[in-house]
């Protein structure tokens, strides 16, 4: 079942109501540059369908999370960071730093990634 949330920023980006620097439009999945990049490559990969987080999307059993990850890898290749390494981050809940409650994957690359992340 396809759903949107009229108050969700990422639903508005997916519908074209709010502008973004689109990197890829893969049908069910959309990718755009983060407005506050934390690395030379910082792209958000989202489903068009509204799910509050990765757990909810995975629970739907539609393969959407798999598609988000595949798309992120393809973008990492296009951005030239796949061979040197990149990080995928799914924040889940406000305590983990999630500020937009629509599933999104941060693709970060182009610089060294420290561990543990902070």
C-alpha cells in the first residue's frame, strides 16, 4: 500500500512540492544531496512511500529496504566512492539523531570515517 504523509518533508520532496538536488530517481526510490553535508559525498536515499523508519519499512516485507541499499551502492559507484569505502546510516528514533521521520539512508563517502561514529 502506497502512503504519504502531507506534513512530511521527505514526502514533499518525493512529490516535487519541495525542491532538492536530485541525484537519482529510481521509481520507488529517490536520492538527493543532503543540505548539511557531513562528507564530500552525502546523499539521502529515500523511498517515495512513507515509512517512519527502516524497521517499519522492513516489517512491510516489500523489499523496500533492500532497494534503498542497492540504490545507495549504485550511487556510491557513480560518485566514485565505492572502491575506497562509504558508510550507510539509518538513524532510528530521535535518540539516534533521526529528525525527519521518513525512512532515509545517509550515504557518506569521500573522506575517512572514524570509529566509533559520534
